[in-house]
């Protein structure tokens, strides 16, 4: 028996991935850029064990068994890892041995907090340790086939997932733009508005967007390429003003496309919109961008803010969103005690 245990953090997209050009290989229609959080907050932890005595491949997520054989994505990741093990001449685990996977998230699963990104990144990295495969761009193509955004969580700091041009997906890889030490005072506050599972899974939301949204083509052709260049430059220059503006605009455009999808996908709720207004008012009062919001496929807000501005922003959030000002339980969590990634 042989085991490996790893931890992988979530990444939060600044320029969103939304839409695939190949469903099975998970090839995106546009490049995306994200920041990977540190390992002390939102993480997946996975143990993979291979043994001669296991009869089948099995997996448990947060303590409950999930059907391994019923998941083409899990199977594809394992198959790709086997392929890379052969290519790398690794003989650490005999190919006939079955594996057991136990994974836990320390945050709500599928609530638009990038749980699948952390989960598949953690699974693929754990498998790479087990099978003795190096962490390189090729490994990001394996994580990508579990969940697209997972390829970005294999690296820390700021990461770009390149859409690639080849049909086999071999150039659709994640590359680090800069490590987290490049901009060490960049913080993320997560405001958990609602931790229930999202209504429309991102796979379905993306399929329908590509099929029905008229805005998505404009985004892919005209908007994203320019934003990628500008955001890379902003990161390189520690330019928070440009960083914040692009991040907020891209979140808004992603949700505009979700609404332009037919039938529409509604991921943000009233509280999310109140947070957006609050951040714009706050920035106006502060006389420049002191905080930037972004929302994934759910109502929860991720706020980017520089370390020196965290206490003031937290104070303002607590004044505007006091925990007793909401009558529904779902609104309270996180707004009264935001989770701060250090
Ligand atoms: O990788 P998926 O299928 O969970 O899709 C992630 C999509 C967004 O989180 C909304 C955007 C992104 O780039 O992470």
C-alpha cells in the first residue's frame, strides 16, 4: 500500500473562464487569469492510496462515497496520470493497482467558491506525488480535464490559463504570471452570502451561454484579449487602480453573459448587488479604488483589497451590513464575520 496526501487552495478568477469550445477535453473559449489563495483558508485536502488489495477505484467526498465509475472526469484524470507515469518511466505504483481517494473541503462545496478547482487540483497533484510525476505545464492539462479552473490552482500567486489553439488541448495550459510574493500585501476577503449549492452548475451554464448568448462572442473576440494584456501589466506594476477596475468590469460582464443566456442564469442575489453598490460608494468616498469585488457562479463576494486597507474596509462592511440587519439566516454568514485570506 502506498499513499500521498496534499492540500490545494482555491483560486479566484480576475478574468473569468466562461464557455468551452470542447466539452470532454474542457477547452475554454477564452484565456483567464486568477489569484490562488493561501493554504490556510479555503482548501481541499486529499489522500490517495493505491493498494494491491483494492478491488475497485473508489472515492469519498466530505465523508460520503461518490460513484467513481460514474464520473467520466475522475476516470479521465486517472487515465491521464497513468499515461504520464508511463511517459515519465515511473514505476512507483503498478498500473494494475486500484486507488481509493478521500477528499475534504474546509468550505461549502459547489456554492460558487471554486470548490471543484481546489478539489481537482488537489486530486491531480496528490496522484502526481503517488505516481512520481513532475509538476509542470503538462500536469495542468490533466487538472483541466477534471474541472477547467482547477488547472490554475496547481500554481500559487497569479496564474493565466491559456486557451490554446490545438484541437488536442496540449497547449491549453496554466502558467504562473507571478508568485504570491510578488504582491504580498494583496488580500482577499470572502463574504459568504449563501453557502447552498448553486442552481445552475457551471457546466450547464457555460453550454447554454455558448449556444444562446449573443454577447459572449464579443467578449471572447474583443474584450478578453485586451483585458489579459492590461491585467498582466497591472500585476507586473503593482497597479491596484487598473487591477481593481478590470476585475470588477470582468465580473460584471461574466454575469451579464449569464443573464444574456436563454433561459438566463442568475447567480447573484439582492445581497450580492448591495455589496456591489457598497464597494462603488466606498471607493467614491475613498477617492480611488480601495477594494474590488468579483463574483463567481454564486452569490458570494470576493473582495480584493491591499493589506493596509483591510481594517478600514472591514469596519465599513460591518457598519453597512450589521449581522442583525438581516432577517434571513442565509444573509448572515460571513457578512458579520468575513473570512480573510492572509
Ligand atoms: O472550472 P469550473 O467548471 O468550476 O468553472 C469555473 C467558472 C468560474 O468560476 C465562474 C470562472 C473561473 O474562471 O473560475
